C-alpha cells in the first residue's frame, strides 16, 4: 500500500516511527505493508516510488526542521496538493494543523486526494468540522474510503466503538469530555485549588496546551470532535457553525467550590441530543464521565441498554498514529475483499 504523508509533525513523525518499528508485525498480523512514497511539510516534499528511507526523513526533520536532508530529491516549496496530484499512491494520510476558518490546507488536500481516486486517512479535524457531509459525498462519488478515527479520542476508538460495537442499540444522545487540556485545568482547580492561570501555564509547560490555547479552552476542539462524532454516529449533518460553544474561561473558583459542596465537578461537556452544544456543566462525582487530568470520556445514552461510557487518552503522537494504522488496516481489508 503506497502512502503519501501530508504533515510531518507530532502525528506524522509518530506514524513514520510506528511503520518502522511495527512493520513486520503489521504485515504478519494484518497483511498491512504501508510504503511511504511521499512526505510533505510546510516547506516542501520528498518522494521515492520505491519507498522513502524513514529513518533519514526523521533525522533530516530533527536536524534541519525540514526534509532538505534528502538533497537533490527534496522539492523545496512543493505543496501537498501538487504532491497528491503528481505522486502515485493508494492512500493519502492528512496530518496538517487543524484550522477552523477555511479548513486549510487540509480541506484542499483531502479534496484533491479524493478527486484523484486516493483513499484518505485524516487526523486533521478542520476539514471535517467544516465540511464533513460534503466530503463524505465526495468520497462516495469517487469510490474511495474516507477514514478519520484519530480526529476523536486520539488512540481511543470512539467512533468505531459507537458505530460498530453499539450496532443494534438506538443511541439517543451523546455527552463527552473531549478535550484533555480543559479537563486538566478543571481537575487541578478542583483538586488543588490552583488558579486557572497557573493550571493553564502548567498545561503549556507539560506540552498539553499550545502556546495559543484558545482552541482548547474556548471549546472549539471539543466542538470539532462533537460534530464529527454526531455526524458519524447519529447521521446528522452538522458543521461547527451550528453549535452553541462556551469554553471554560469564565469558570470561577466559586463555581468549582459550589459544585464540590454538592458532590459534583465542573467539566467541559460537548453534548448532542435535542441540540448540539459545548459548555461547562456540573456532573456527579460518581458519574463515569468524571475523569481526571488529560483523560477523555464519552457517554452514549442507548436504548434499551442505558448509558455506555468509553474512557481513554484523547491525544498524543503514538496514540494518534495507532488510529492511523487502524484506519489503514480497514482500507487494506476493503482492498482484499
Ligand atoms: N498531536 C495530537 O495528539 C493529535 C491528536 C489527534 C489529532 N491531531 C490532529 O492531527 C493534526 C496533526 O497534529 P500534530 O500534533 O502532528 O501537529 P504539528 O505537530 O503541528 O504538525 C503539523 C505538520 O503539518 C505541517 N504543515 C503545516 N502546514 C502545511 C502545509 N501547508 N502543507 C503541508 N504540511 C503542512 C507542518 O509542517 P512543518 O513541520 O514544516 O511546520 C507539520 O509538519 C492536527 O490537525 C491535529 O489537530 C493531533
């Protein structure tokens, strides 16, 4: 299976590392032999139809911050769209940054890949949060598979758990803690009386939060994941623009203390039932959604079985790379049918 990798950051590099370290096992257990024939970052691209030397790519990125270490085979300034059009492959793996105004560059990458007849694995939430129904349609129209299990839950298989394992149950509503940074901050505030400012500074120091944490603490990351989950699991046609979104920035020490006195905790919850929204809510300390630190949890209210909750790490390079592998295995299975 020839793969073009768009984005060579935390997730892209972890994916390359997993392909190198787990290749033999994946081939034996699943018949999966991903051959990365192209890698593109923000400055250029490298490609080799026989499969790139991944150790060299990782070293070049580490040493220079670019793929220029490939010398003559480095194409300075080559874009992801150009690479997708010019390099033959079966699958495009899209791992560029999530952007929520226009969904770029991911949206153009995904569209170009589908139009060219490539299957797509996407960890980037932007294209899905803004245009998921249209992209599903485009994939169908071009006869390609569109997989995105890493967009929700990182390595925790939230989407396929709901779609496959809850098959036969009616899912009436979904509620989830879907952003590790916000949950870490709220946990520290409740457990230690830390201020939001100090907890956020610690989250940044520990690498959980970005230098610009708006996307996490204003609720946009949770909203993206809720849109993707709702559309995939409940068959809605939401875009992030349809949601009421309120993050944690206005949660006060007093809110946290009052919730604790009631035996509750304030959490940033994304929910979809009669309407879709993201807002801080108080939940019982004994509720399975009450996870601490950077953990994510998602609760499906099903009929007739009642609530089913899935808990796991919601992000991380190796975890998200595992989700890419999971998606590739499924694409490989479809080839084999
Ligand atoms: N990290 C996680 O735990 C996690 C979990 C789930 C989902 N995700 C999602 O997965 C995606 C990747 O995350 P990440 O943590 O790997 O991000 P990252 O470390 O910031 O890496 C992004 C990569 O995309 C490249 N890039 C930026 N603009 C580009 C362009 N126009 N064309 C081609 N490449 C471009 C960057 O190039 P340079 O290297 O040249 O800057 C970088 O290699 C994001 O959308 C994120 O929301 C991440």
